[in-house]
């Protein structure tokens, strides 16, 4: 439910021309803005809104999300070299994946190897 509310809040922000303003903020600031400006999201704790925002962005805009995480020096399993190596060993195109991953080409990683996002 909270994920649907975050998706809707992001769609509303885009429709109102606020998407660029939000993107200029850190992920935590984006979550705080959504939390404060959306009456339905105010009912949830900030951490829940932040986590839902991260999940939604990972689903819909993996390249933007991972670049933002990297810039903010936040940890995420998809940015973890061990996770990348383990995944590369599980696929026939492992070296190609590692090249894309190493270059931070998250869009290519997600497009060519969609199972990378759910790999455990």
C-alpha cells in the first residue's frame, strides 16, 4: 500500500513539474518532502516512506537510484562488489556484466541482466 502511495506521489510531482526539484534533493530529503506534502504518507513513519521510495525508484529508475545512492555514499547490495562478482559468476556474460557494473552503467546492467536486481 505505501509503495502505491509513493508511486502516486511521484507521478503527481512529475505532473506538477516538481520532478526536477525533487531530483535535486538527496533521497532522504525527497522522502521527507513526500512525507510532509502528502496527507496519506504522513500517516506512516519517515523510515517507511524512505524505504518505499528506495524500492519504487529501484523498480522504476534503477540507474538514477543507484547513481544517487553512490553519490550519497549509501550502501546497497547492488553496489556491493561481492554481490556483482557472485552474479557475474552465475551468468554466461559475466565479464560483460562486470564491465558495465564497473563503469556504473546501471541502466545496461538492469536491461541486459534483469535478474541481477533479484539475485541472491
